[in-house]
């Protein structure tokens, strides 16, 4: 529904879930097919090369009917035999450390302040201190708007033997280039409701050969999230259990859109729309929560320096303009606000958002 026509619903510019286009909903509303049928194999097989291109991998891409946390937990359960190092710089990355402990794993946090990025130096130092076999990293920390220097951090992890790198790209995947194989990432995972502009409920991931070897030797992987089950089924273009077929219709549709637009154009569009929000903030003298050079291209987190009544602002946006932004997440709720530019947005729809923000600015 990415037009500027009047809406009968509240359009989300929060950093997930985001707005889903009408054509995507239409694509999802097709009749069911059996998940062991030739029609399903054709659907999955047809998506595979496009998914591999987006992931930057020659490995199979797996489809998990779960939100991203399912595969985030799965990755550490399948791969950790000794000790996991969780790089923590915001709400999502912090929680991964908590999840690791709840799984009964030996887990340490490498912490920087919210609003800062993990640096290669800090990571190298942390990795030299204990015998880790897994590192978790959130590429784009959606709570703070920080985009960690993924390629550089992956290079540091690869300086250490037998340490696997698991990367959450939930809010950056498909919006900015990511090269899983070239950068030496062992597990790359994402979810459907952020930059892919689909409803929630689907997670996608791929695992390196050495990650699969590790999983083979890790006991108690369970069934639903067993990497080996995903691999055995993906060989036949199937999934271990009945997947969210409607979402896969939507994914197929979105992938066709991405490749029709061209990936370079898609990346450039995200940078451009993000730049529009940046320029709007500069016009009003707003400060970014994330440091320059380490900012996300899919969302912007502004500091609420002027102590605006953010809830009242969002109410006006909703009531008068039928759209919504986000007023901070976790411990920085009320102290920051976040605006998403991911998905199917274009210059006209971002301009409409900017006009609405201007018309309701709480000054
Ligand atoms: C949204 C988000 C998640 C959580 O995804 P769920 O779909 O709620 O499991 C994890 N990591 C990041 C970086 C996110 O932005």
C-alpha cells in the first residue's frame, strides 16, 4: 500500500513489523499446496538461487517457520560446545546473551554502551581471553540504529581457529550488501517482517560447511530447530515440518520484485530514503543516537534531546495521518525515537511521512 492515497489503516514506520504492500498480500492469498508436493519443491527451488545471491553464499538457504529468535536460539544450541561470546550493544544483542544462559550454555558478554558499535580491537581482545567456539553478533542493532562493521568483525573472528560466527541481519538483510561466504560468516539469519517487508512468522538462515560439521557433533539439538534436519530436507527443497506456505508465496513475490528492481538499485534506494530522514533531522537540529559512519541504512534513531512528549506526538501521527513511528525500545524508550525506511518505501511515501512529522512536530 505504498501510495499516497488515503488509508483506512495505520501505516507502520516503526522498525518492524513494517508495512506490507497490497500486491504482497495478494500474492500470499493463493490456495494451499502440500508441503511434500512437486508444487512446493518448485516454489522453494525457484527461490533458492535468489536467496543464495542475497545471502552471498553457495550454501543452501533454509526456511524456518518461526520468528528470528527461533533461529537465533537454534544457532547457539546447534553450535556451542565450549563457550559463546555474545557481542552486546543494544536490546537485541543483549538479549542473545540472556538466551544463551537460559539454554544452559557458558556465555560471556562483550559489552559496549548502547549507541556504540563493537570494534575489531575489543572483539580481538575478548576472544583472546577465553576458549570460545561461537561468537554472536547483531549486524544492525535495531534498538540503537547502530550498524556494526560486519566485514571487519568477521575478519577478526576468522583470526581464531574453530570459532564460528553467527550473525543476526534481521533488520539489514536485503537492504545492504552482505557476503556470507567471502566474509567468512558461519551462520547468517534473518526474519520476514523487517527489510523483506513481509508479515512476521518466517526466518531464513544459512550455515557454512564447518558450522554443519560442528552441529553434527553437538548433542541435544532437539528436532524443530535441528540444523541437520533443515539440511537433509533442503536437499529435496523441503522443510522439516509444515512451513508457513502463505509467507513463502509472499517471499517468492518479494524476491521477484527485488531482482526486477536490481539489487544495486535496491541498496541505493535504501541509502537515499535513509538520507531523506537524516536531512529532515538535520533541518530540525536533531542529534543521532548512533555515531556517524556506523549508522543503519534501514532506520534512524534520534536522541530525544528536547524532551518531547513522544507518546502524544505518535498519537497525533496516528489520528491525523494514519501512520506511526517508534518511541524508543528497551531502556532508551522515551529517550530516543526511531523511524524506519526499510521495505517497499519510495521517495513519495517517505516525503509523505516527513510532511506528517513536520505537521505534528511537538515544538
Ligand atoms: C526484530 C529483531 C529481532 C527479533 O525478531 P523476532 O522476529 O521478534 O524474533 C532480532 N534481532 C534484530 C536485530 C531485530 O531487529
